[in-house]
């Protein structure tokens, strides 16, 4: 039993866990938290898209896939475990960054700065 009504609407989740970062300290439990959340959502009847230790481009591609699966009346669930930053009361997920990369519209990551996701 899933605990959710079977009304024909889809239940789709995107679950991302990022432990490894090149310009930020690594985390130890974000991927495990994402795995636990994904497993729980699967038991609750969600179709779960999972991503671990993904760079921005991969996360953006998965977001496009995720939003493409959502229709009117569907339930969508997004979960992110990893580094985040807050800018003017908005929390932004931090993506993995490649050392020395300068992203379009981003900051110079060679100096160890981080910007948000999506860009």
C-alpha cells in the first residue's frame, strides 16, 4: 500500500545528491540522504529520477527530463542534498564545478568561488 490515492495522475520525483565538489569541502551524507529519499518515494509510488555527484550540465538535462514528465494534475517532488547558498532569501543548489572552468554567466571558479544551479 502506497498511502497515496490512485487517481491516475503521475507522481514524479527528481532526487539529486552531491557529495563531491572540487572548490568546496566534500560532504559525507548527501548522496546517502538522496538515496534514502529516492527509495522512500519509490515505495510511495513515485517514478524517481536519480542523480548523484552531477555537474551543472547533467543536472540541467535531468531537470528538463523531469519537467517533461510532469503534466496537469500530476504530483512533482524535487529533492536536493548537497551544498547550497542563500542569496536575498532564496536558496540555490550548488552544482559540481570543474577546476579552472569559467561558465557562461558564472564566476571564475579558479578562485574557488561558487555560483548556483541552475544558471
